[in-house]
C-alpha cells in the first residue's frame, strides 16, 4: 500500500483514507443542510470543486456553487472512482444527498 496512489489529486492511499475518516466525522457532527455545505465538507482540502468537461484545452471546469444540480453531480462523480473506502464514504455521501434533497 505504501506509495500507492488513488485518483484523488494523486494523494497516497493512506493519506486519502485519513482524510476520508475526518470528512466522515465532520459530516456526522455537522449534519449539513444543503448540498453546498456537504460539498464544502467533502472537498475542504481539495481546492475548488470542479467537474470534467469535453474540452481538451481545459478538461475541468469550476462548479457553480449556486447550482445544486452541479454540486450533486460533482459529489456523485467524486465517489464513482473505485478506491479504498474503509469508512463507507460513498454510501454516506449518497445517503446525505437523499436526506438533504428530501428536506428541501
């Protein structure tokens, strides 16, 4: 596992696992009430939230943080890449999206 990387900004797997544990604790403690708040927790150490696009010159575009559909898309894209997920972040993010959307 040492030196192994995952598709999350090239972070070593061990570092991403530590971060995912912190994000899970933050989500459970803060109980975000909007997709934007959820994204802010999940991407707090990752820089601006971005989505892939077809443009080869600029393969990523910033997410409009005032557009819940774009935020949801970015959150779902962030969990579709397979990586070691001992804290079940993918399931937690999906359940938080459902909880937030049902409350709106």
